[in-house]
């Protein structure tokens, strides 16, 4: 069953605030006509996220995000195809089994 359309998408407030701040910086740099290198630096600087249940929204496209997977982080660049999905979908929490001798995994 899908989520009710009456409800808003869940986005962690800290993550939303950080994305909004970065988007404001990028808008200011574009107005000033600064070099593209500075804008690329903002996009490539990873944002660490522990909230796997946050929904990806269109303003996040282009940013690099590190998603917590229990022990470490998975680095992902947000693309158009990811919009509407939860962050946790793109960061598996379990190791895959290794084939070989019995009892080695």
C-alpha cells in the first residue's frame, strides 16, 4: 500500500536546511559570475546523512551524499532517477554471501 497523498514527504530537517544553504551559495556564485570550479566543489563535497528514511527531492539533484549503512557510509551522487525514493534504498546494510568452502562466511 502506498503512502497517503495527504501527507508530505519526510525529509530530515537538518538535511533540508543543509541542502537549502548549499543551493543559496550556488545561486550567489552564479549571480557573481564566479568560476565553475567553486560550484563543482560544493556539489562534490559529500554531505553525511544518518536519516535513511528521508525522501530524495528535486533540489538534491547533483549533490554527493554519504548515506549511513550501520557501520560505515555509502557515497552516492543524486541523479534525476532517484527523486521520490528514500535514501536507504541506495545504501545496502547487509553483506552479500561469499561462495566457497562451507563455514567461511
